[in-house]
């Protein structure tokens, strides 16, 4: 059978690992991969074309509770009081509801410029902890939601075993999250059959407080874990650091590096509270710091040591986590703004004179997100998945902008949507700001959350 001829597109300006390329030809093969970048005639994409952004941390079900935890409680509110609201909401969600919520979320992600999502998935069982008749039902709901929306998915089933560093059993509202090691490894084996061009399977350890050391070692040593990415929540709150010091005699990131071979397969989500030594060690390891600035701000977690980490050449990416915002622009904007508020200086991410903050952050998070997702995305090169963002060249936000200023303007010039068209794996999923199936998906979402509101 003869090879098919790649489809050719042309971009006035194409963002690559080396910056903007002019009048670039983009060849897309029949698998949805980039066959090459070469000049020539083809369908015009637009003036400004970027790679799709990976979203390295998502809890999809939490999208439907965004805005429902913003009233003052009886005590000082924190992550821990927010968590109680989240547990109550999670108890209302089954596979049908999860698929409806996730599909809506993934449409929103695509329209914002995310083309790959790492789903840190711990909502496994029925609310009382009993497995569904099909134990992987909730995972399959996420896989189907990603297929409906057309987004790439890195599914990260979560191992969650204990209620704290002291090994206490899971509380009643945590039981639906739980697995023992054998049942968790069986889940991975079942889900591996669903891997493909747009679906990658990885491993997630919920946190050091939720996974005892022997279980962590068993999972990391087992062939069922494969060679996919490994993600973990770590050092998100001061209380977690204090508890880890009290029970294990070390800070969380320090302890992890002493008890696991942390390398580029790993993503340390949040890693907010680091010592100088931990910051340096994380940067040297090649692991990804998974930052979620809008959620970290919403929960009052704290600020990541960005400047020191960048100076140490650390790898980072961004995620929307609890989805109080679904926008890479806002994540990157607040990553920078948090540092400015803390230091009372400007242009923190740009570490050398003349560097662009926007280009620095965009390039860094494309690279880190691709590593964290374990998929060939985030870069426009031969062999990578053909994920493209076409910016609206008619947008007033980009008027009179040139190659030196367009990404800074994308991040810092306003809030109007600028992503006009989105391609994932060679397929157009958003055209002229409209997702191909957004009306049906949105209608189902509305009816789902209206029903949940009655629970």
C-alpha cells in the first residue's frame, strides 16, 4: 500500500523551539503527527501559530464545584477546610456525571489552548468505597470524555491508601479513593489496553501522607507500572511539611529523593514549600515541577521559589488543578505576578537582560508539560503530534505586535479570547472559537450539574 501524501499547511509565523519561523510549511501525516516543517504552498493557517499547551495536572470533577467554596467558615479557612467541601461534592458523582463534567472541562481547555491533559484521577469507587461492577468505570468515563472532546489524555490513576503520615485508615469520605497495591496494579493492567495516539497511561501516588513507603516501592518496582510518567502531590501545604518532619524526620521532597530514584519520569505537583537544597536537587534531577498558580492562590498554599529554580535550570509545567480557572494565560500570568507581589520587582521569570517573560514561561511550560505527559507534544518538529494553536490575527490585543512582543501580549495584554483555531493530532477540534460539539456537551453538562445541585 502506497504511503499517503501529508497534508500541508502554511503559517506566516510558526513558534518552534528556536523561536519564530517565517513562512513555515507544516506537513501533517495520516496518523496526526508532524511529518516535517518545510517551505511550500498549502492551506494558510494564520499569522501566529503556536504548539498546543499541555496541562499537567487536572482533577476533572472539581470543575463543577468551582465557586462553591468561597464563603467564610467557622475557623480560619485553608486547603484543609476546602477539602471537606470537595469531599462532600465528590460523593455525588458517578461515571455518568464524571463523563459529562470532564467533557465540558476538556472543551473549555481546548478553547483556551490546552491540547493535552494529565488527569490525576482518584475518584475510583462508589461513595461507600465499594468498587463498581466494572472496577475501571470511572477511568473509562474520563477516557470517553477526552475522546468526545478531542483532547489528548495522560491518565494517571491514583494510589491512595492512608489518611495521614501516621498510616491511619482512610476516613469514610476517602474510601472511594482507596486501593491496595494488588488491585491498583490490576487497574493499570486493564487500562493499558486503551493506550493509543491520544491516550497515555501513567502512575500517580497521591502524596507521601497517603502512600506508605512499602507500597510506593512495590508499585515503582512492578512491571505493570510500565515506563510511563509518575506524578505525586508534594509539599503543597506547610502542615504537610511539618507532619512529614515529625513522622519521617525529613521534609517531603528531601525524603522522596532519599527513598526513590527521582528523574525525568517524575512530576512533583505543587512542590510549593522547598528549602534551598530541595530546590537545587529538584532542578538537577530533571523531574518536572508541576505548578498550578491559580489553584495554589485560591487555596492559599504559598509561592513556589521560581527565580531560584529557573537559575538552577529546573524544568516546570503548568496545570489547572481544581479548575477555578481554565486558562494557560492565567496560570502563566499569575505564576509571574505572584513573584512580583512577593519580591516587589518586575519581570522575574526573565533571568537575563533583554529576555521576554512571556517567551521564557511559554517555552519552559511547553517543554515541561510534554515531559510530564509522556507524549510527543508541546513542540513543532518531525514526529511530534500535530497540535496547533492559531491565534486571532484580528484581535485588538495583538494589533501592531511583532515577533518580539506577541507572546508577551498574549499573556499580559488582556482577557479576551485570542486562540481562534485548535488542532489536536491533525484534527481541527476548534474553529473560529467554536468547538465542534460544544452545544451538545454544554447542554448535558448543565443538566448534570442542575441534578447534582439537588443532591
